[in-house]
């Protein structure tokens, strides 16, 4: 079983690298509310003062082991400076507190912070490092991970735009509690997005999140509202909505 997982991981990484090489912007890691693709971060630079608020439906397959049921989250994201981005989110938790049947009556609170270290130039890619859910009073870090990622944007005929990212996840704590609560993403990840000339507000996305393949699309309407949906490992579907605007600064 271990060998199969290993083979699957390397096949995913290989496929991502082929895509990146074959095609010498998207903002928002949709499931967590940070900058990225669907389930992975990118190193895009976000305009200073950008504020995002949104919500996602999360099937059991894309959440940590703690969530053995489908759930949802909502988030707030703010880029204070061009190189620092903060995200706050709440994920709904089922419990039997004062109830005979599990109900969504609790929430898991988590944070993300991302630093842009290098800005994209003609040859040079963007570079960013960050962490999800790094701090908890009781060690219940449901989405804890640390990462580094590089991102490069390419234009081909017309205004067709490709974005390619490649990075590495380092998981959270090693104790039994952390393994139960912690994010299961670990190791290499990558992905690409494509925006056609005829509809720059549309993003078609494919990614490997170190665990599974995700394929789907996102579209921005009226300059501020975004909708997205994707198939997780071709077995379940996630979707969400987001609204963003740029504050005066």
C-alpha cells in the first residue's frame, strides 16, 4: 500500500512538471481562503489592501481525518502589505453537545499567514513561504502545515495566460494528537491555471495537492464576485463563493 501511494505521488509530481515545462493569475486558494489554486498555495503577489470574504462546501475527502463528514467553512483574508497576507477561517464541526444526534454546533478556528519573498521578473518566478493553522491552545491544529512555493506566469498567443506553481508541504506536529487533527498534505505539490483570451475572468485549473488530483474552474463576475467548483481526485465535488475588493491605502 505504501508503494502504491509513493508511486501515485511521484506520478502526480511528474505530471505537474510536464505541464509547467510545456507552457513556458489567479488569486485565492479557494478551500482555505488564501492566495493559490483550489487546494494548494501559490506565490502570486496580491495588491496591497485587498480584502476577501467567502465560504466553501468541503466534502469529507479533502478535509483532515478529524472531519469524517462533509462540512463547510467561511473565511476573511486581508493583504496588509504587498508581501504579507493573513487569513482567518472557521470550519463547521459536528458534535453531540446537548443533542442526541451530531449537529453543526461548533467551529474549528484557524489562521494562515503568507510572505512573498521574491517578485516575478522576466525569467525569475515569484517565491513565497507560509503556514496554515500554526497556533492552537490545545494542539488541535486541524489544518497545520508549512510550505514554500514558486510561481511563474506565461503568455502565449494573444492574451492567453498560463500560471504554473510548484512547492513543498511540511506537515505539522508529530504526536498522536497532531496526527489525528493535522492536515494530511505532505510533500511536493503543484498545479496550473489557464485563462483564455476571449474570457480573462475564467480560470481552468488542474493541480496535484500532494495527495490527490483536482480539476475544475473558477469565474469572476462583476469584477468582485467569484464562483468556483472542482472535482477532488475525480471522486467528490467541492464548490464555493468569494467576494473581494481593494481597500483604500
